[in-house]
C-alpha cells in the first residue's frame, strides 16, 4: 500500500498552487477510493466535504446521464425549468425565499457580500458597506473572500486588499459590538470554522449575535459552504442554533462533486439583486442543477441528516474514549460528521502515516486532523478509521495514559 513516493511525471504544466499528496486516485465507490496501483483507501475526506453521498452515487449518476442527453448549458437569459425546480426545493427546505446560483463557495460568498452592500446602498439608501467576519474564519480565495477570511496566510502577497472588512474575535460578542460602526452592513459567520480546526460557535454567542444584528439593522450571513447539506447532522447547521439568517451560502456537498454554489436569501433582498446587478455565466446550468436536485432529493429520502447526527455522535464518543490515553491529543470536537482532533504538535507527519495505512484524512490548520466521511459512513467504517488512527499513534508515540479530552 502507498508504494509511490511521487507521481511519475516528467513535467507538470500546472501552476504549483497545491501541496499534493503523493497519490493518484482513479476510482471511487461510496466511502472507498482506489489509486492507480489498485490499492484501496477508506475516505474520510469526501473531497473536502463535497462527496456527502459518497463517490459516484448511482441515483445522481442516473440523473446526470439523463440530463446529458437533453441539454448541458444554456444562458441565464432564457428560462431554465430545472433551475427553477431546484431553487424551489432549496427554498422549501430552508428559511430562505430566493436563490442565486453560481459555481463555488467563494462565488456564493461574493454574491452575499455584494447583495448585503447593495441592499443597504440601493434599497435602504444608506452608505453601509463594511462586513464583520471572524478571526480563524475561511470564506474563499477570490480577492474579496480572502479579505473576508480571518487568516493572514491566505493574504500573503496579494496587497492591496479591498476595503470594508473587519475581523472580530470568534465567540466574543463584545468584540463584535466594538467592531460595529455606522458603516456596518452585515456579519458573516461560520457556525463551525472547519478549515482552521473545527471550532464551534457557542449557542449563547450566536443568540446574542442574532439579537445584536436585529437591533443594529445589520444583515446576518451564515456561511454553510462546508457545514450545509446534512454534514453537521441537520440539513443546515443554522437549524441547530435556532436562528433565521438573512442569507445562507452553499456549495461543496450541494451537487455531489459537480461545480456549484448558491446564495439563498430573504424576500426583502430581491430589489438589491435586480436585473443587471449580478450574474454568472455557468451558474445554474442544467447539468449541475440536475446533480444538485438529485442530491437533495436523496438526502431527504434517505434521512441522511439524522444518520450523520447518529454516526457523528458515535464517532465523537468513541474518539474521546479511545484517544484519552495519548497525551499528544488536546481535544476532540465536532458537529455531526465534521470532526476535529486537535494535537499538541503539527499533524502533517501523522496524516502521511494515516494515508500510508489506508485512511485518507486532511488537516484543519496545522494541529488538527479532520474526519469528514460520506454521510453514508457506517459504524464499522468509523471503527476501522479509529483503529488505523490508534495504530499510527501507538507506533509513533507508544501507549500512554493520563490525558483528558
């Protein structure tokens, strides 16, 4: 297993923007991936929380094949029935009333930022434009969304950055209050900060933040790019916090691997996104719409949100029990099947060992390993993953005792 140290390429014609693992994956089914040498891997990455239904789900594939025979792309200058059908489905299952389709999470967040500014400036007639985001957050890689992101590492070398973004401390309502000015248009929040290490928003903080936004006339944007589509044990993470955001952004798991993004919003925002105010050439094309509609229908039919809640709780409990013997483990935390295991040291070497033993995971920041398997993951597969992690930790650190998780 995991025989090759590097991919055998004489020359790559790609910009080296990714620090790639030395694996070439060629086939996938459910929670298993195979490399080009026939070795199999238990996938607890799910394409960065994209393949929520597992790899190549049959019912989604069938819907895509049907759409391939009809129409791949048509301009948004024409009516697209399947786009309307998918938008209606998303409105039905969420607190939103309108949908804008695009191609990625970054584009969905760009749309939310633009909509928030235009709502204040063109609908309400004020000059608000500032967006409050949070330290350790991640909202994308475009110039605007990397500026919104509360991590300096993504901003290196891209100065000057766009104006209008303020970073408050996560779970600190006073920090938010101190950040509000007469220019504040919106707050953008991840309820679970996945990329930086699976940090959960505290319910009291979210309640106070929602109340503050209403008092100050500030829009609430919830970034559900990673947490949505059943990942956290409900259709959307905001449901577990009992809030009613003005906008929700989605992508990743929304179309089982096809490029897609969506910004969902309240009816009051309709005038802000009027004709000519925003657009996306490929956003809402028939092919990703077919995949997205099938994905949501399957998610609902198979009760995958509840299943993720149950398997996620099982994984959290077992990880905490199994890993308490290792002093290197600082914490295990998560929501549904978005789980972070925090270490007292950098996790890159541990991830490499896990891959070599057949378990695919990724980091969240430098000291956290993320578990994000398919929502169909079984209890047996969770046991297998934890067994592999135990094996690697024992080989690396030896058996120890006394650490509290």
